[in-house]
C-alpha cells in the first residue's frame, strides 16, 4: 500500500500535497507491520521472507524518519543527492534478494526485479533532479505494488482454500 500511494505521487497522478499521508502509511504499514512480519518469518524459519520483510520494513521506517526529521537539515542543493544515495543503498539488498529469489516463484522474481529497477530509476531521478525519471520510477513502483498485491492475494487464497487458487509459477522443485 505504501508503494502504491507514494508511486501515485511520483507519477503525478496524485498531487504531491498528499505525501504526508504516504509517510504515515510508510511508518505504520510499510514499516512496523513489515518489520513485525519479518521477525515472525525468521521465527518460523523462513529466512528469505524474513530478510525481505525486515529489509523493506526498515526501508519504510527509514524513509519516514528521513522525511519527518532529517531531510530539513540537508542543504537544499543536496536533498536529491541524499535521497538518491538512500535509494541506491537499498538497491543493494534488493539485488541480493533478487539473486536469492530464483527458487521461489515467477511473481516474486518479477516483483523484486521490478523493485530493483524502480529503486535505481528513482535514485537516478532524485540524484540528477530529473522529474521524468521520477515519474517513470513512479510507474515502475505501481507495477511493483500491483505484483505485491497479487502475490499477497495468491498466498492468502492458498492458505484460505488449502490449495493454489492464483498462479504464481513455482520455481523450486516440489
């Protein structure tokens, strides 16, 4: 949901004035909820999902803190560089997760690959102050959000119905 809301702002479909709502959602849903989910995954022995959820929980909590508390202390000419650096830094664990995802399913692989490209495009857009790249990053982010929503729905349906309902294209050997 956080990716969806912030991507709607980045595309320009929604006015930037709603950005504070995105950061509220980033703190609670994108940050705390994902961090808790990551801890539960680790506890259940699911290292991949533990790293995935913890990493992006930390991403959203960090982005909230940066926007709310720290960005105002960055010289205005360096704000884009600071945000670009932040996005580039999180591209590193995203690449690591992409490499580890090839034994999960096609939807996970495509979602993480899209997220990696999204972070890089947004990072370049922020760093170079190129609004066209930020807008493109927003559209890529909407694709990532749609894939995440589909995957969540597929997993909830599988749990609820006790069988696969929506195809995800498993890659691991059964």
